[in-house]
């Protein structure tokens, strides 16, 4: 496989880190800028929301620009956004910086995926896309522990100094090692959204949205939960996040193995059920730290175990629009992150962080319902009828 795919994976990893890296240092940002934890958590929400909306729009708007050039331009904008974070002295300035990073980052992720699929032979295309997505998923689960360790040691701006440095290296890497790549016609947004008329696809995408929303309702505020409910200090919080990140990365691989062995449908339903049980249990395990760790590892592994099964399910459900579904699913996941972090902020502001797990669990139950709706015979009959009429 073309080694330049790994360069694109590094770029996607750097971009992905920015989204959730604030989650581990919410309290540090809140204290420094004089805002509440919920308001600090909105910095995750706004990033994910802009990220989800901007990607398909920008991809259509920039369809005529050569891909290498567009990647370098986007990386420069991304660099400016993160540099602004470092010098931000007010919440408003930090919010603007996050929006700038999200807009450029959303386009970069899509570019990395499309470029990776175009620079390899057709037989390696799926593997190349999978490698790039590994960079994205790894960044989402490891971003918080990295941010937490650097933030506690050197201040909350330190993680963004690291990201800025990595962005500069990414610009140099793309400039010197990537070849020019002609743009391809973009699929209009209306055409992408038209695929959601397929009820099976629609409910599958809603499932991804609700699952991530339920997860982020607690995960986005795990630092205050660990400090308030378990009384952990900064060092132990870092250790817990590291355990969580490692377990989540392994969970992605396990999810793929389960989908191959048992099929996508049983894997999706099974993962959602066990995930719901684990997140509901979290608040009731705080009396015994070892028990909490066991349940948390299950929770963290399953948080990404559903992703490969869902991606495969979407391809099975609509192979002719598989590329569109991957893009829409990426948006659904980020809408879920935005919605979950927003709901988590509302809960922590109006009740207690210990209630976040329960509210997140309720969203997971809704995800189970939409998954079942997607897989029922009624949904298939509706599609068959629609095909017959057309």
C-alpha cells in the first residue's frame, strides 16, 4: 500500500485530537477564563456542530481546487485557528478560534479520506480508508488523555502548542511528499441527503447520532465526574483517561472481529445493550474504585466497538451509495458529539455531574430503538414497495 496513506493518517490524527482535547481540561479552562463547566463544555459542542455541517458544504464549494493545494490551504487555516487558541484571553476569542479550527478540520478529514482512496490501487482502497479512519478514531479517544496530561503539567494551552507544532510538520509533509491530485466532481448535498429516504439507512444514521450523544453526555464531562464522584486528583484522572483510551482503541478492533464472526446486526444490537447497561452502572460503582475501573473498561471498549459494525451495515444496506453513507455517518457522529456534550453541559449546570450517566443511558436506549427500527422487516418492505412504485 502507498506509504503516503500513513502521512494522511497522521494529518487526520492531528485534526481529530482538537475536537475532544478540551474535555480533559474543562475545569482548567473554566477557572482561567472565569466561566462555568457547562459553558466550557460548549467549546466541544460548537466544534463538533460546525465540523458536522461544514464538511459536505465545503467539499462541494471547493470541488474545482487541486487536492494537494487545498489540503495545504486548509492546514494553514487550521494552524491559525489553533494558534488563536494559544493566545486567547477571553471566552469569545476561544470560541471563534474553535470555529475556525472546526471549519478547516472538517474539510481536512474528508480530503484525507478521499486522497487516500485515490492514491492506492483499487484492491487497497478499503484498507487505505480504514487506516485513515483509524487515525481519526485514535485521536478522538487519545486526545483527552494527552490534553489532560499536558494541561495539568504545563497549563491548558500546552496541548494546543503541541497541535500547532504537529500541524506545521503536517504542512511540510504534505508539501514535500504528496503529489498533485486532480479534483473529482463533488456529489451535490441534495443528492447525498436524498439517500436518507431509505428508511433503513435513515434509522441507522440516527442510531450513530444517538449512540455518540449518549456516550458524550458522560464522557465529555468525565474529568469533573472523576474528581467529584470519586475524589481523584489530577494524576489519577490522567491514568483513568489513559486506560479508557487504550481500551477504546482495542474496542474498535474487537467490534470489527465481532461483526465478521456474528454479523453486523447482532453486533450492533448486542453492543448497544451492553453499553447501555455499563453506562447506567457507572454512578453505582463509585464506592469501589476497582469495580468502577472494570465497568469503565467495558464502557470504553464498547464506545468504539460499534463503529466498524455500523460502517459495514451501511455498506450492506446501500452498496451503491456506500461513499455517501460514510460521509453522512461521519457527520452523524459529530452531530452526536455536539448534542451529547450540550446535553451533558445542561445536566451539570442544572443538576449534578452524577446524573450525566443516567441521561446518557436514556439516549442509548433510544439508539437501541432506532437500530431495531432500521433492521425490522417492515423497513425492508417499505423500501421494496418504494422500488416497485418507482
